[in-house]
C-alpha cells in the first residue's frame, strides 16, 4: 500500500462522513423543530433580558412606531 492508496481511502471516508452529516441535518424530519428552536435561542435570551428589565419587546416597539 502506497501513499496514493491511503489518500484514496481517506477521500472516501471524508466523503461518507460529509454525506452522513448532510443526511443528519437535512434528511431527518424530526430535527427541524429542534434546529428551529436552537436557531431562535439568541433571540429568546434577548426577550428574557428585556422582560427582566421591564422594557417592551421588539415586536411591541415595531407595532407602536
């Protein structure tokens, strides 16, 4: 086995790993809700901070202006 065989094997392994990650992220329907919740976490913290300080939410500010 020479270096080119090792490179070919590693290329196949990395391709399969990449395809597995893509399948996990986009192919499994149950993950969509979890990913959407995770995507909104920074905004939830901001809303909680604003509520703690007694400030109105961004949505309420947009409605009044």
